[in-house]
């Protein structure tokens, strides 16, 4: 019964528009003179007859040191020495700071070229807003981006919680939970894992986990031989769903994710590719295989539609408010990969591919960019892009410009039409947000009622 109620709610959200249309991609257009160094990316839509009026950015922080401290799983499960990080655990690295400043500089050039910002802009009160999670890596990312974007202006970055205290707007916390809802979540996740639940996910990752084990030489460590971390290829992963907390997991996928995360970060930081792989020779495809572990981890915990509309609800509300803030020209909200994953899943993003990325869905420092374009009749339309630095741009700290842009991939959403120029009508995007935001209280009411009925039916 609860499953049927949820299905009805999900179906209702698809009625706001008819049809969906994918964005076109051509290599020659995306490279804009060959500067991106990618060979392929999505072409920007035609905005010749439109004026850029507003930009809202939802960003992931840039490169950080690993989340684990010395003496943790990272030290236990490899005999090798990790890269000497330039920051404390979980904090933005020096490379991350430079990369984010470079990205801010690119946005400045773009906004100036479109006439939204004048050169050396000094924004009026309320025209620009920066807001980040209260952790060091997100606050620092926002500060460095603002330095590149507005080099002659000191921009305050809002922090709504004590420093290094998590802000629930940016963290996909489960704001509601009961037995009926949890049962449907687990069933949906099982279906997304090929009908076999977390076992299906584990099976799909077996080769990737084997690769990580070989690169880190996990089986040479006493901690692994002793059984302290179980069997990474055979043990079951356990999913934990608790109201008021993020979805979490324990077991081999979690352990492999910790190792894969540190390896990918080390690859971004370490100039010597073989040294980055602890002496092993890895191809770019091998690195993408390692990155697939990170994407699968995010998919399990934050991309299930039934979970995402719950966990992303605070950020959906924040984004909707920014998109409708009077006098606002530019907004920058900085969170995490989980922030972007849950928001895009909640909005029903269609499948997309990211060229020249080893993290296949939310690369480090990536940004979802909502752009309001106004035509000659005063009508507003939106385009939504995922903007990120390619692997080579990350590793080389390549300066960005209009001739050497970051990677830009258009995003589209299920049931939301685009016009001949590839743009979404304002009312359609706003209706999408409102539908998804309203699903949370409707879902909570439906599942609460379902749980009250189920015992009597039994």
C-alpha cells in the first residue's frame, strides 16, 4: 500500500510539462577554438537572442585532503606512504584553492562578456550572495571562488552554523522516517541495484574494488590479513537509514570508497602518475574505474528518487528562494558531492555523461549552474549546466578563460520541455521545483497514514 502511495506521488510530479528533449553536443562547438583540451563536451545552447539576467551556482568544494586522519583505514590498508597533503584532514588543499580561484576568474570573464557584470564589479547590496556549509573546505572554496569572481571586492560568505558544524541545508539528512517509508526506500534501492539490493551493487563493483586493492596493495597489510576489515570482495554492505541523519553504510563498499577517494585525490595532486598509483601503471580508464566506486557510493546513499526528495528538500527550498530573490544577480551555494547528487536526483535529472572526468557524476569542484535568460519580450527562460574542470585541468592547474573554458555539459530533466533554443520556460522550471518541494510534506503525510493502516490490515 505504501509503495502505491509513493508511486502516485512520483507520477504527479511528471505532469507539469509534456515531453523532454536532450541537449545536443558537438565537439567543435564545445571547444570554442580548441581551448578546452577535451576533444568532446556539450555545446552551449543558442542564447543569441537572449540577455543573461541571473546566475545561481550550486557548487561542490574543490580538492581537499582525505577525510580520514592518520592511523585510520588509509594507513591500515596500504603499506605505502600517502601524498604529503598541504592541508589538515578534510580541508581544502592549496591546489584546491588555486583551482577554485581560477574557476572564479573564468566565471568573471563569462559574466562580463554577457553583460551581467561590468569590469571590476562592485556589487550593490543584495546583488550577490555567497553561502556555504560551515566546514572549512566549503567555506574556503566559496572564499577562493569569490576572489576570482570579484577581485576588487571583499565578499562575505554566509555561515549559518558554528564553524566546522554541519549546516543541514547542505547535508542530505533524512528529515522523515518510518517503517513503511524505510521499506519502500530499501525496495527502490534494491531495484536500482539490479533487483539484488546492495549485493547487486557489490557485484557490479567487484572489478573496481579488486583494482583498488591491487593499487593500494591491501592484501600485503597486517590489518587486512587479520580480518579486521573483513573480505572486501565477498562481505555484505549494510545500509543505515535513520531519521535526522544522512544515509550511511558499513562494509566493503564503504571501505573501498575511502581508499578510492584518497587515491583519486592523490592522482589530482601528485604530478608523477606512477607515484600517484603507488608505483603501478594505470591508464585513464583504470582511474575512471576507481572513480566509479565513488559514484556508486553516492548513488546508493543519495540518488534514489524516494530518498532524494526527502534529503534534498532544504536545499531545494534554498535554491528556489535564490532563483526568485528580487535584485539578485549572482548566487553561490557551496556544499558537497552529496548535495549535488541529491538535488539532481530529486529534480529528476536525465542521464548525462561527463567527458574527461574520472568521477563520473559530480567531479571535485563541479557546479550546477542555473542561468536565467530574458528574451526581447521580457520572458524568462533557463538553461542548467554542469560545469567542472577536466582531469588535465585539475592536475595542471590550467588557467581558464573564454578561449580555454572548463568542461560544460547541459542538464535536462524528466518531463520538462525545452524550446527550440534548448531553454526551459521559467514557469516550467519553477513548477518543477514546487512539485518536488511539495512532495516532502505530501510523502510524509501519505507514509504516516499508511503506517497507521498497515497493522490493522495485517
